[in-house]
C-alpha cells in the first residue's frame, strides 16, 4: 500500500496487478476531415476510454514519472488520394523521439480504398513531463481530402500506452 491505496497485488500464481500504474487509451470523438497535405497533423482524440493517473489531456499524454513506456497507435484513414499521394506516414512523436512508419500509397494500394488502418507501436524512454502524441502526414500533389475515420469505436482509431518500468 501507499498513502492508503493498493499499489500492487500479487496473487497465488505470482501474477501482479498494479492498479495505479500510468496507462491510457483514447479515441476520436468525431471524424477529422480533410487533413492538410504535406504537414504533420496531430490526431484529434476527444474521448478517453481509460486514463489511470489522469495523464492524458486533449491529444497528448504527459509522462508522470521517468521510465520506459509502451505506446501504440492505430489510425484508420478514409479518402486516401491514391493517384496523387506519394506516401503517407503515421507517427508517435515524443519530447525526445520520433517513431514513424511510411507507406508508398501508389505502390501498396491498387486503387483508392474506402479506408486503410495504419498501426505503429514502440517502446519509448520518457522523462517526467515528456509528452507523446500521434500524427499523420501525406505527401504529394493531391488534395487535402483524407479523413480520420471515426465511428465512436475503439477498433478504428486509438492511441494508448502504459508505463512498463
């Protein structure tokens, strides 16, 4: 216990539960339409599914303590401009690290899809007060037409993380 709260429980098998461990999962509250082309666009996340510790605000997670964090992003995008977009990129950006995946739209999609889900995860060393958020970028001569898909369900677009150690 710490300050009257259960900090850790160990069961008979040795499994531990840490109910105060910083963790979060957030999803969009609405679609994010016509994202700017050739710019890093922060994904707007308006609904917290959970936020142990209250460290997620707006679109940004702020590390409460220094440690190693596992962060993951799932981003479903609709209206990708297949004929004009050269590549797309989803990224997790932190105060001291940038982790991204790039896709050549014209090489991996035969035509403009109804939607496409990008997934990215990684382990990040964060100091106390470092921040993390998710971005999307498209590059090419195409129109600003791509949309973050939202149906109010966590399986389409989400950003989450947990302090590991």
